[in-house]
């Protein structure tokens, strides 16, 4: 009998920070994603390698690896996987992978990327972690998620100084307002209205703290599509 594939083991093998060495997201993801493992799903990840403008590097930096994409391609045996990033990863070739270069600071750029996608089963936002980038992406891409699909936002407790806008409602607080008040509350009324227009499409929202320790700050949100 073969040993079942464990997502955390794959993350550690490929050097992804989603595994046991840092965030431990794969402990959650293995439970959530295992039913999809051998299904013909459409999977999207934003943010493909540590670094980039949020860390003071050029968007045109040289990229040499795709740890999480390699992990997803092995874990999801039949998935079509799309990767979005502000840096260039077009050098990576796989029959089930498509790369789209996309600047999360520009909603029109995200909308253009969305136009070329099929409907999505799972979305993970691991891009710059700037609050407005996360919110731009959700507003443009959550409507693309299929009923029963999942939209996940990582690293809620850290925002990059080069991008973060003063006074903007943090994404963790935005989704906590949905959990506690059943309405999205945001410093910008127009943004609040856009989020609330999507509220009826959400069947559930779960927010987990760093390393799943309740005393620590919010770290990852899982939003389930109705």
C-alpha cells in the first residue's frame, strides 16, 4: 500500500513557506483540498515567490523557482493551475499551468486577467498582502469562483510599507465585520458597498490566527462561495 500524499510534506520538499517551517497553512489546506485532489478543477494562486516590490525589489527581478506551484501541480493531479504575479514567471512550462503577469495595484489589470480565465474552484491570494491589493483582487475575482468553491487570503497580519495606504481598513478587520455585524464595514463607503453587494454570495467565512493560536493575530481567511 502506498503512503498517502501529505500536502505539508510536499510544501517542505519544494521549499514553500506554506509548510511546517513557517506558516503551516498546508495543515489546513490538506483538510480543505483533499476532496478536490483528483478532480478536474481550476485553481488560481496570486503571488508565486517571496520578494518583489513589497520587499523593495524590482518587479522585473530575476525569478528562478515556483515552490508552491510545483507543490500544487503534484498535489492536484488533474487541476488546471493559473498563477498571477507582478514579476515574470513565463519561463516555467507545464501542460497544466498558465502564467499571467498582473499588477494587483491596478484593478483594470486584474479584470483583464480575469477575462481570460474559466470559472474557478479555489483561489489563494498570496500576493503583496497590501490591504487594497487584497481587496481589489477579491472584488474582481470572487464573482469568478464557482458555487461551492473557496477563496483564501493569506498573511492578513502583515502589510508592506511600500504599498499600504494610510487609513485603509485592513482586510482582516473587513472580514471580521462580516462575521460579527453581518455587514462589511470599510473606511471607504464605495468599497464597503462593493463588498456588501457580494455578501449574499458568501455561505461562510472563517478566520484563523497565526499558527492557529487564538492569542495571536489574524493570519488567513477562508471564504466559501454559496
